């Protein structure tokens, strides 16, 4: 593992553990995903190279279906940035996952996917702002629901497979769950961090990305009574980092405002510079 990756991993552990741990409380592994009461507005400093969910509803609303409608559910998978690089990242098994829906009553098709508001690099690595001493992360992810399924995009270099059917009522219950989840789960987590590659390894941090959203949605549909199955094995992209047990150093307001911790603060800033 290169020095810059080790440095960045230390930064990851500081920022993520620091957001979760409290003094004198036994740490739970993996660190629980942090939830919010509601999604905060994006900082104006953060800019997206490609607009987030350009054809979706401005307020993130999902259309309601008739309770008696029959909704087909599709597994969608394609190489990351397939629209720009074709199957290039598919050869490296770096895939993007989504879910498709089709209404029997109306014939309308829909796509639902979860991804970064400000592109993957900004969600994965922090930045240094001239007006903020602590590292700053342009990190938000969200579900995007929009009309239509681009058959060519998903099937040419990936997968478009029907998994089963749900009722309109089950779909509406899932849609409410998605909107609630969207309000409270805002961070994109690129890495899965474990103690070692072995089968009995301890997971320190779990990823929270497009494939995890798809898994959670499938589980929710199953809880609602849906029967979904695939004809083939489904493989999902995961990137693993391996580390000893993380130690809590403090939160950013403590580390970057106390003169006694100046050296630690500078070490963390230097980590950001070395990974930029």
C-alpha cells in the first residue's frame, strides 16, 4: 500500500470515526452509518461536473401507482461511466447498479438509481478550502427517480433482467421508504474497510453506494411481500481497504481549533495535500 493511500486511510479513519465516536462509549464495529433528521442544503462551494438527476422531479417525488397495478421490477447494471467510455470500466469489473420499474396499467417505465451529487472523486477525497482550516468534503449521495429505461445503455454492456413483479400498493410503500431514506441518509461511502482479507475479518466501515442502495431496496421490497429472483449470479463492485483497529482522535472542531493539537491538524492537512 503506497504512502499516500496509508495517509488517506488515516484521514478516513479520523473523519469517519470522529463523526461517530464519543468518549467513554464502547465502539461498535462496523461504525454505524450516520443518519440525519433531514438532508441539509448543499454547500455552494461544491459543484458537479454533471448535473445530478437532470430529468428527475425537482423535489425528488416518485409518482403514485394504482394499488391494483402490477409493477415489473428489473435489475439494471452497466459499467461506470458507460455513456462516455463504453465497456472500458466493465473490463475492470467496475459497475453501476440501478433498478427499473414498468407499470402494466400505464405502460410507463422508470429508472431509480443512487449516486453522488458531486461525482465520485469529491465524495471519496476531501479538499482544502482557503477559508476553512479543516478538510472539507463535498460528499452527498441521493436516489434519483426518472421516467424511462434506456434499454441500450443497460443491456449493451451490462444487464437488464426482470426479477419479478410487485403490486402498485407495494410500490407506493417502497417509494415512501425511498423518500424517507433520501432525507436521512446523505453520505456516499466509497470504501469497505476491514481488518484483513480473511473470512473472519472485522469490518470497521461498510460502503454506502449505488449497489448498497439496490440491495437495501430489494430487501425492503421483500419485507413488503415481493418475490424477486435472478436467473444468474449477480456480482457487485466493492473496493476494500485493510487496517488495524481505528483509534478516535477527536472531531474536527476540537482538532482544528486547539493550539495543543496543531501538529495533528497539520498532519491531517498534509494527508489531504498528498492525496489531491
